[in-house]
C-alpha cells in the first residue's frame, strides 16, 4: 500500500513496551525532519517483546484488539519509509485477524532482525511510524484498512529506541542547498547546477526543483533523485554576476513546505583578451564498405529466333554498408536530414558484335543491342530503364542517390539483339563491361 494519508485526529491508540502502555495521539509523525500523516484508524495496544529498549532477535509483536469486521481476513505489520508515503512489510501476513493479533517482526527481506540498523531510509534521531494493515481478503488481498499505529524514534546508538506519547508535528520546510560548477566561467561555457533537498537527515523526492537566474527559469523543473539531488546543465550568453537559486515545489503539502535555496553568485566573464585559439582538425573515415561482385569473363549466350536473338545477362551484386559521409553543401536538399549514405551507380556499355571468321567478316552494330534491367532484391535504389538506342554508350543498370542504397542487391537484365538481314552467318561476340561507381553524383 502506498500513499494512504488520513488527516483526522485519531485518539485513544496505545503502544505497550514491557507492560507499560503509553497513549499515542496519532495526528502525524516526523522522520528525519519529515512530517508523515498517521495511518491508523482504530484503537488497540501494540506490544513488542523487546528487552532493554532494543528491537533485537526478531521480537514478537501483538495487538490486543482484533481487526474490524470489514477487514479481518488477514493482517500484517508495516513500517513507513522515510519518504513518508511508502510502506515496507515488517512481518509476514497473518491469515485470520478476527481475534487479537500476534506475529514476528522481520526485516524487509523476511529475515530476522539483529538490530535497528539498516531500516530503509532512517538514521539516528529519525522517527518512524509502525502501522498494522488489516485486509478483507486472505494473504493481504482485498480492501486495506490501516488499523493501529505507533511512533518509534531511533536513538543515536542506532540500536535502541524510545517511544513518544505524541507524534512530532509537520509539515516541515526542507533545506535546499545549491552549488554551481565551475565558477567563475566564460560566456558560452557549460555550468552544472546541483540542488540537494533534505529534511533533517532524509532526502526529499516529493516535488520538483526549478533552477532560476535572477528569478527567470533555467530549463524545466527537475525531480530530485533518491538522494534528494537535482541537476541541470546550462550556459550563459552575457557577462556579469548572476544570482542563481533553486526553488523546491512540493508535490505533497502534507509532508513538506515549498523552499528556496541559498543564492549562488555565478561570475560570467567575456572571452579573455590574452587568450589565443588554434584550429584542431581530424579526418574521420566513414564506416562500412562497398563491394561490387560479378564473374570476370562470364559468357551469356543469346538464342536466335528469326531476325533477333535474346538471352539474359549474368547477374551482378552490390553490397553497401557505408555511412557517416558528409553531404555536398552545394546541394541544400542533401544537407538537412542527410543520413550519411553516399549512394552508388552501376552502368553497362557494350561493343559491336563481330564474327572475324565468317566470310566475309561479320559485324552487327551495338546500336542493335539493348537491355531491360531487372532485380530479384527490390530495395532503396532506382533500376535503370529499358534501352532502345543500344548500349554503345554507358547505360544505367541501377543507381542509388545520396542518402539511399544501403544494403545488398542483385541485378540482371534481359538482352535483345536485332540481326540485320545482311549479316553473314557466323559466331558473333560482343563485350559488355559493367562498372560500379561507389561515390554518388551530387549534381
């Protein structure tokens, strides 16, 4: 159970130590300077079998009153942690709470208690609240009714305790301590602001810290961590002596008041006129690699059918894992949001078909030889279009513009050769050269 707070004055509850009962007023309690609302809602006597004021050797605890009829299926003893809200079990669940309760005090891990040392969030001088929770269901389930509580203060030896007949008052005003590092600092340099919010010996997390420069907010509010520490990093654009503060705003007014830190004067100076500057450069190589794979001296045979011959190109592949290249600043569209992929292109160019051993020697112009590019791996690239004027000049098989083409792809093409009626019979051949360019064209 977390966050149950009852503000009503609850009188008549008793806590007994070695047979001597004292009445606990039950209004609120203070732990390490932190105010907590009392949780108990009924009367009863809560007793520990402790010796010499020490909760040692896992004492048994008992309560003379039974849980209320609305929640008497089970019960357990809890301790309220130093945030004043969170509860932690201090016993196992007792099933059947329709009569007087008894159990064994255990630490949060369910182990026997050797001393008061290690109780979460508490130190010497802290006051904790012990509360018996009653449940409408077995094994700590169903509706929760906080039934009886008591207030225990840990002494300086952190091994003994005392019982108060009235609970300390609250809420309290935390102490907010601000520091700024470095100080002094030059204009534009980073400054780390650190605020620590404490209530006595206990860190405060229930709220936010707003850092301010002469009353003007620096960034957004920051929630303190488990140690009560909030930090932010900032810089200042003008020189001067700046009054910095940290303002704590509580999120639990029952426990804490708002508070403002000490003022730290941050000295901000202009650039030192006696300083000198040097330009330091370094070249960072792009990561990844580009590979183009084809079969050298591969042969693709065309099959004649009438006045034409058709076939398929031997496939080639491109793998590009490069990234981190800077864009071309002359092309604005490649600067904003550029992902660092450099792009690539693959082109093909062929020679005339010749048959040197035919009679007479045969020649079919390359203008009669065309392709239609294809791929079995669609992806982030542009496939070249079908040609109609031949492959005498370089034609695109596939290309990826800057910012594209990262991955592995395989390309091929269907080939068509128109055979003139004047071509003598013979074995014709042409060389198709495929060239990959691993650098994108930025124009």
